[in-house]
C-alpha cells in the first residue's frame, strides 16, 4: 500500500497585504489526484514615512502555479466549472418611482345619505371633480448573480479580483472557514515518485490602491516610494528563482507570497 508524504515551506513575508499558506494533502489522497489546498487572505498594508502615512490594498492579484513531475488534472482548476456557493452574491436594489396622474378634468357622481334637521334620511347627489394626485411606489429587486473572484487563466495562472464595490481584495478568498472550504486550487497527477509544487501570489503595481491616511503631499508624488517600500517587505526575486521552473513574473509585479511543497510516494 502506498501513502503520500509532503514537506512544505511557506515563506514568510513582512507585509500584511497578502498571506498564503499551502497545506499538505488530506489523509487518503492518492497520487493521481493530489489536492493543492491553500489559504489565501488579503488585508491592508500600512506604509509610514516621516510626515505622511498611506494605506495600500490590492484591487487584483495573480496566483501562479509551477509543478515539476506532475500535471494538472483536466477540469480540476477552481473556477473552471463548479459554481461554489461562496462565489454567489445577492444584490438587493430599492428603486423609487414617482408617478403623477393629473385627473382634474374628470369627475364622478357622488351620493351621500345623511339625516336632515328633522331627522329624516336624505340622499344628496353631487358632481365632484377629482383632485390631482401623486403616487409613489417602491420596487424591491433582488437577484443572485455569479461573482467569479477567482478566474482561471492560461500558463498555470488565476486572476483574483473583487467585482463588488469597493473593488479591493479583503479577507479570506480561498481556504477553510472552519466549516466549508473554497478549493482546492486544483488536483495534480504525479508522473514519478516525487513532484515539486510552487504557488506564488503577485500583484501588478497598477493594481494597487494607495490612499493617504495622514496629512502630507499628494499620493501621486509618493506612489513610487510607497511601492518600493512594499516591494522591500515582500518576497525577493531570488527566492522565486530558486525553484526548478520559476513563473514568468513581469517587472511590474511585486511578489507578495510564496509556498513550496514536495510530495513523495512511499510504500507502507
């Protein structure tokens, strides 16, 4: 009987913008369907200078997957076919319409029965014009729509986006919440007795939301300094290049997190 063993290295980063943890395959996993399970969390990063502070958040990120001696199981990548309930957002809108109807030219016959001064009931017939009236109606529109926060791309990549306002990545986007799990990222089939897996999360400089949190000069004059400070706190490019098949990271991207796993098959 064979069993899977794994060793994992989650590289720590000194920034809080993104946190990635790669987990060992669950007990009972087989070499033809090795789950790549990750926890992926996003938060804000505070950048402080002498006279001004900035809050940095990511509007979009990219997950990169590189494997050696394994291949992705067809149709197993998250976001390809399965609609996870965690990726459905309910949108409720309240729309008020004011409808005004002018009906002053029209009228009606009105009969009123009332006692006269002698106590007898008398029917009074009169012609009354309608007054113009204004009616307001509230319409509640509630719909469920598919919100793809994790979108598979080519070359072992996924785009991570937040389509809903305020369009910044925040909280846990993949992983377990204690009861349910969003994932795994994909399944792998091993070609040999060992395989290597590398998962990297990067963000393009143009996809960073930078807001000033203190008094100071405008963001535009500090943007490059903020991005440089964030890059210094993130994963160094030399660590990414250590893997046998480093991903194609563009110069405009900052590597926020990196995890590496080695999986082996052993006879019990």
